[in-house]
């Protein structure tokens, strides 16, 4: 039996899993490299498409294994043919990597005063997860047995076959677990495994919902479903997500 099977399913989910990038925290590589005017690409006057492709390649490599951050920046510098200084990286992080202002409230509501298990399901590097966890005080809220990271598992949410979400499904009862995520492809895969899902992205609340910074279609559609599980089809606001979490 799964570690967090729970009893009969109720209206309120018995477990909540959060994605990190653009859910509880800035999406690290996209924010650092692609933020218009302030990101690394524009700061160094690089071709945006070249930065995008190099960022994707590095993310695919470094997000599925343990690695040192210096190795990541060295490889990105090599691919872009320029020097990315440690001082520039520090400036970019301080300016562009921010926690979702609603993260504390969302995690507290999900935890229900420590009664309900809360976890993370994230395509992430070991070094950025450590920084995000520290900034968000995740140790206060998260069940360490429910942390599913691509860097530790060696597979991502998009890996064919037994990927990150399939592994997560082996540790919880999907039908009573709510998965909070911003990307439609990941939500669709989670729904296929029986997870309850809701689509949420805190950076999308600014009003530009046509695409994410990496150029992918965000999948936002009209027909907002206020205060209820979206099925992943349309995004909800932080207030609506809180309503969904608290039942």
C-alpha cells in the first residue's frame, strides 16, 4: 500500500503536491536568462533564440543529475561563447529570483496545521532546489518522503515511460492527491495517472497569459473556473487556489 494512501476519498484532498517553478518560486533558468531587459541574454546583448536553446539544453542535462552550480554556468558560458561572471550571476539572482508572495499562505493552507502531508514534484536542479527550499522555508511544511525531484530521480515529468509523476504516484493515492502545476503537458500526464490537478502560475497573474518566457504556449484558455479544481484547463488565481486547497 502507498505510504500516504489515506482512508476513503473526501472532497478535500488528503495530500497536496506542488510544482516549484512559477508556482511557489520564479522559474530559475527562464527568469535568469530570458527576462526581457534584465535577464542574462539581454544584459550581454546575446541573440535571444541562441540563449533559449542553450538554456533548454543545459536544463535538460543538469535537471536530471546531481551537479554543482559552477559546472552549469561553465557549460552555459561554453555554449554561448561568452564569459558569465559569478558577479553577474549574483546580481541576476538577487534581482530576478523571487518567492511567490502567496507561497507561505498556500503552504500553510495545504499543511492544514500539519495534519495533511505536503510534497514537491519538480523538474529541478540540485542547486536551485536548495536555494528555493531555503527561501521558502520548505522544511517547515514539506514531508521529506514526498519530495520528487528530477535531479535526484534521474527522470523528469516528460520522461517517457516511468517518469517523475509515475514515481510520485507510487507513493500517494493519486485520486485523493491534488497536484498544483503551471504547465498543461504536465497536468495532462498527471490526470492520466488519476491525480486531481489545478493549473496555477503566480507570474501569470500579472495579466500576460499568452506564453511563458521560454516561448512555449502556456495553454491558458478562457472560461475561468473560480474556486474549483480546473482540471488543468484554465489557470486559477492565488485566492482561488487557496479556496481549492481548503475545500
